[in-house]
């Protein structure tokens, strides 16, 4: 189970060992991150989830509730709301994020919408707000039909590229 939870972190990781912490989305947008040498992982301390970073010989600790996110090894991770960083897998009008669960958001800083596991029926409650916007009906239909996480990613990618047609 732990290996599955770490898979998105590994998938987003590339060769670079540099990390950068963003206190808010403005820091991400204007390049105002706090440079770090490496991300060491996320640990729990009581009820708090803490991201550990290394800069030189020193360790830095950031509560996930206090930072917006970070870049690490080419991937962008968001952690302002949840107890585990979520990795950005598809960026566009709709963003697709993944960790132990699957999330989508309107844009990079939109509210994260937690999707139920694919294949468990319609995402009526999770997608109610999106479904009310005619621009997202085909996306919601596609997500309702998703059988696995890869298909969820294809739905979001298809929407962002203008390739989804309503399924009703």
C-alpha cells in the first residue's frame, strides 16, 4: 500500500535533484519559491503532515497546511489542503492531480475536487459544480465512464485539447 501511495511521487520525479517550496500560488507564478537541494519526503508529527527538504547540510521542515506546494525533480506538487502532496499530471483549463486518490481542479490554483475511485459509478456529488457549467458536461460524462486512473487522465487531456464530445 505504501508503494502505491509513493508511485505518483516517483512518476513525477525526473533526474534533477533540485526542489523549490512555494508558500502560495503567487510564489509559483512569479518565481518566488524558496530554493532547496532536495525533497526528503513527508512525515506525520501528531496531527500535522510535514514536508522535509534538505539544503546543504541542513534540513527544512514545512507544515503542509502552511505551504501551497513545491517543485521537485521536474514535477509540481500541491499540498495546501491535504495531508499528502498531490502530483500534477495534466495541466490546462482542468488540471489532473494524483496521490493516493485522484483529483481535478479548474486551473492550477482551483479548488481540488476529490474523485471517487474509477469504476465506482457516477461522480455526481464530486462533479456537481462542474456539471452545472455547460463547458464541462462532456468531461463529467467521460469521468463517470472512467474505469481506471489512466482513463481519468485521458478524459482531462481530451477536454483540455478540445477533443471530448458529449456522451449524452
